[in-house]
C-alpha cells in the first residue's frame, strides 16, 4: 500500500483497491478486508497519515497519504533481496520506478536463481519417475513444475536483458 500511496498520492482505501485491481490485479490484488486493516495500521506506525472527508451524498471517507517515514520504509523494503519472495518480486517490479535498475536486476536475478535451482531439483527427480501406477499421476505434476520453472527462467532472462538495456540507455 505504501508503494501505491507513493505513486498515486493521497487516496482512500476504496480508491487504492480500485487502482490495484486495474493496474496490478492480473498478478496481485489485496484482499479488501486486509486493505482496510493495513491502512489504519500504517497510520499507527507513522508510515501514513489519514484525514476524514465529509461527503454530502455519500458516506464520509478517510484519505491516506504516505509520510517521510513511510517513504523510508518503502525504500528499505525495495532494497531487500529475499530468496523465495516471488510475490514480493512482482510487487517490486510493478513499482520499479521507485527504485534503481541495479536493485531490480538483483531482485530478478535472485528469482531466476531460485527458479533455476528448483528446475534442477525437478529434473533430477524426473528420471526416477516410472510413469506407472501412482508415479504416472505424479509425473503430471512433475511436468507441470518443470514447465513452469522453465517458463519462469526464460521470463527472468528476458526481464534481465530489458533492465540491462535500460541501464545502458
């Protein structure tokens, strides 16, 4: 939410939910109940400010905006490279304009390394599957995992090449 507030400016929870559905909903959408609990928590922590707006034809609403402390926390989060944090990678790429290309390259490289390692493990399992009895059904999921890991590695390679081109420009 901090990233959306940093990009979009002061917004209500409803506005943020609507924006996230339209902008990043194809890879991540916060649960409505989670959003409405996170925003007041951000205010409690000093990462956002809120103000009430009285409306005549609709219920009153609360608007939120990011604070300096919120921007600092967001910058810290954007810099963290976490193994296995694939959902966080999608969010960090989505708000990539808030950080450096170098940081994004490190994030995507970690994702690629994670997925390549998983692909290696799956390929080591592959020859041990007899494709008979229960193994036949396990094979379906093993192939699913292999194909997804291969796709993720190809995607990460493409993103890395695009980010490196952007770095040179």
